[in-house]
C-alpha cells in the first residue's frame, strides 16, 4: 500500500511542474517581445535626434567656412593692391619696366576678388554696402596709380601732394577692407558660437539617447535571463522527479530478486552444515593416530641428545686451541692498524690540499673506505665518515649506473681519465686509479675528481674570441711591448697584403712609413701607463708600397696578475672616407669662394642704395633695403662658414685674439638678430663686464649660430633664454630653447662635421650641418669647451665656456 501511495504522489508532483513550465514559456515570450519593441523604438528616437543635430552641425560648419572664405578673398584683394603699389613704387624709383609686373592686371584681379565676395555676401545688406565702398576706393586708388605711372613714363615730376593723395587713397582702401573684414569676423564669431553650441549638444544628446537605449536593453535582458533561469530550474525539478520514479521502480524489482536469492542461499547453507559434521568425525580419528606416533618419536630423540653432548665436548677443545692463535693474530693486527692510520693521515693531508677536488677510495665490493676534499659539501657528501658505506647508497641510482662501468674497469686494473658533468652542470676531470699490493693484485680503487669548470669556460671564451678575431672585417693585431708581432688575423692579411707567416715574429715597423716611425714609441709609452687610444688616424704601408689611411684603436693586454704584457691594435681602412671628405671640402671651398665675389658686389650695391635712401620719405623702401642688407650679411656669414670649414681642415684658419667685454658682444648679437626675427621672444641674462681674450668676430658667429638653431628648431612664439655666468674661472654662455629636442642617440654626434638630425620635423628645415661643427672647433681653439643637454620633445640647452680675463 505504501508503494502505491508513493507512486501516486510522484505522478501528481510531475503534473504540477509541467504546468509551471508551460506558464513560464508564455511569460518568457511576452517579455522577449516587449524588450525587442522597446529597443527598436529607442533606436528610432536616437536616429532622429542624431540626424537633426548633425544636419544643424553641418549647416553651421558651412556658414563658418563661408565667412572664412570671404575674409580670405578680402585679404587676397588687399595683397594684390599692396603688390601693385610696391611694383609701381619700384618703377617710380628705378624706371625699370620689370617692377610693373605686379601692377599690370592688378585692378582686374582685385575687382574680380571683390565681385566674388559680393556674390558670397549677396544675402548680407551691410556687407553689400561695405563692398560698394571698397570697390569705389579701389577704383580711385588704381586711377592714382595709373596717373603716377603715366607721369613717370612722360618723365614728369610727381609732386609731394600727389604722393600724399596716393597714400590717403591706400589708407582709405585699407580702412574699407578692414571694415568689411571686421563685419565678417563678427558674423564669423556668431556662426562659430552656433557651431560650438551644436558641437556640444550633438554628442550629449546622442550619448544620452544611447544610454537610455542601453538601460532599456539591459532591463529587458535581465528579465528574460531571470525567466530563462526559472524555466531551467523547473525543467530540472521535473527531470529529477521522473528519475526518482524510475529509480524507485528499479529498487522494487531488485528487492524481489534479493528475496529469491536469499531463499536459495539458506537451502545451500543447510547442506553445507550436514557435510561439516561428517568431516569433524573423520578429523577426530586422524588426531588420535598422530598422538600415538609423536610418543614413539620422543623416545628416539633422547638417544640422539646423548650423542650430541659427546660432540660438543670435542668442539670445546678445538676452540681453546683457536683462542691461542687469535691472541697472536691480534698483536699483528694492532701493528697493521697503526700503519694504516698513519697512511690515512697522509692521504687526508694530500686530499685536503688539492684545491677544488674530491678523492674517494673504495674496496672491490664498491664500498667506500674514505672520502676527502674541499668539494665534499658541494657534491652532497655531508657525513663525517663513509667507511663501509656502499657507493650505490651515496648517489642516485641513475648516477651510480652511469659511473659503475668506470669503477669495474678500475678495480680490474685499468687506469682511466675522463671528463664528467655534475648534476648541477659543473665540468669535472675524473681519474680512476687502481691500488695494487706487492703481488700486483688490486685491493682498492682511488677516484680523483677535479673541478675544471673555469678552465672550460676559459677555453670556450678563447675559442669564441679567436672566431671573432678571424671573422672580423677590421685588422686585429697583437704585439709585444718591443713591437714584435704575435698575432695577425685574416683581415690584416687582406688590408696590408702580408700573410700571418710573413708578419708573426717580425717588427710592426715593417708597415710604418719612414715619416711615421716616431709614432710607435709615443704610443707604447701611453699604453704602458694603461691608457686606451681610440680612433687614432694615421698612415700605414701595404706590401706593394701603397699608402693607407687607417683609424687605430690601441689597447693594453694584461696577464692574470694585472701586468701589461703586450699591445692589441685594431686597424680600419678609412682611405675612401678621407678621399670623400677631401673632395667634399674642395668642392665646398671652391663654390664658397666663387659665390663670395658676386655677393660682395651685391652688398656694395645695397649699401650705396641705403645711403641714397636715408633721406627718402618712403619708409617702406628704406626698411626693405635695410632688411636686404641684413639678409646679404647672413648669406655672407654662411659662405664664410663654408670657407672657414675648408680653411680649418687645411690648417689655414686664423684666430685673432683681443680683449673685449663678452656681455657687450652678446647684446649686439641679440639686437642684430631681433631686427630680422619677430617669431620668438629672446630673454637675456648676462653678467656685467666679463672680459675674455678671444677672437671677437668668431665668438660672435658662435653665439649667432646657437641663436639661429634655437629659432629654427622650436615652434613660433616660444621663449629663448640666453644666459652668461661665471663658473670656476670660465665665462659660461648657454642658449636654451623649448623646441623638439634631440634624441639621446644623436646627442654625441651633433658637433660632427655635416651631421644633421634626421626626423620628420627637421626634414623641411634648411641647413648643411657645419654651424655646430665650426662653432665647436672655434671654442676648442680658444681652450674652451662646448656641449649640449637635451631630451626629445622637451627642448635643448647649448653651452660653451671661455677663460676669462679679470679687469
């Protein structure tokens, strides 16, 4: 009855769970439809808002571009008129027709630009009125220009009142154009504000709509996932109930089968009990027979015991005789033990004094007799005594099997030397030595292990170094302090033409030109002091008599005690490099010299023109000629720089020293530089009345070059700081910029000849890489120093120092 009741309850529970699962499916579908609907509506709202906002943004952007274009065309019209006025003025001053090229067609171009602006501002009445004024003034100015040109062509004088009238017309044109530009700029600012408003509002609105869409989607997602989890839980409960019902049915079937089996076992047990009773009766009979047999055996045993007592008496007599022999043997053993102990002390003393060693003695059964050496702890021998310990129990089975063959060969009388590695990877030289008695029989084996790891590393380093030397493209030579060659690699054979057999054992002076023989003693003296000489440029002879330009690196060779025992030289052929430098210097010197003559004539013409224009009322032309003179001076300075490089390399540059105030020179250079440079602000912080004994012109060129580099390599409107300070008896000048900076890799090379830092920023900056090189040479010839400090992206500071003269 219980079983039937339990089955009915299981069936009812399963039906309830199935109904719940069906209801959850309906709820899940409804939530899924609502979530998708809300998501689609939100996306439509986001799309509409984005379209409206972006459309307004584009319209505002077009309005800003429209105002910018209007201003640009007005600027272009004004520039055309300025060019026409400049050309007309040049024609009036010189009478050359070429100056009228900007004037010809200027009215048509300016009128066209004004008309284009009128079309662009057709919807702006204020601008239309401004443009009518511009057009009228433009026409009036062009009429005056035509009148001046006509009078010049007819060789008529132009009275000052006419010039004033032209200036007034030009001022009126500028005023009209400025008024139109200012109106358009106000309109541009209004449109820019609208553009900025939409620019701010568009992302905000889109982000807010997207955030709302994401929130709704997340809410729908979490509701759906909650329903899914609930549906899965109910399905799992339904499955569990069905599995319980099936398991209960299987248990009932198994219980019936167990009852049937139990009945069969009871029947079999009854049969076994009957058979056991029969066997017990048979065992009782067999036991009685064994007791009778044992009684007879005891009687026979008493007779055997009596015979055994007689045998023991005879054995005692034999033991007494053996004791006498053992006493004599003990005396012999005591003497032998003393001799053995003395030998062991000698062996231990020898073993301890062999550095980096381990010494083992083993008997023929591979049992240890003793272990000594300073490598015991390192190799795992930590016990105080190993006498009688089997070698197989001291080390690992694999290690013992690997060396067992050596032990067997040693104990068979073979002496072996081999190299083995320890578990930690060290290299050992191992000697297996058989120990023999006076009869030549092996009674023990001696194993000596020496650590040769350092020797192996030294051999590997020597092999690698030899391979590098042989494969090097540079000639690598070693010699004694007396100049006898001890090594000569393949590159040396290729470079100088002598084989190693021809040079080893010979004097290194064999490859020295006669005029260079004195170099060797000087180099040896410096090497004996422990110096290392790098990039020493000189000349050497080849086997066929050719002269080679070589760059040498000379180093001392030390022995293990730190004593200098020889000299190492690395030679590199720089003949082609020297020829290229000479050709480049010759070309630069020739070109610079050829340019200097016409430039001198041009500067003379400019200076004469400046003198004639001093009383001119045209301030623009006078200022333009002054700037032309400054630029011509700069060009002359650059050409002089090339000539100075050429002279410097040929040893012809002259340093004309004089006593002067360094602070006055700095002020003059800065004032001259500010006449042509308005893009940067130069701050100076100089010390008062610091006098130096130097070439004033060349030090001025160094300061000018550093200022020029600071301007070229830093953005516009950045500050440049020029300082002078007294430091340890030297006047130190520094120029600091806030430009692109110099990478650490390029910093050591910036004072090299023709070296330029190549980056995407410097690609469009003019220069030849001679300014810093020439500056460095000038400072060095004044016994001063020059250096730079910089990091990429943070600016640079260039310093130079000169000895000061106290006043």
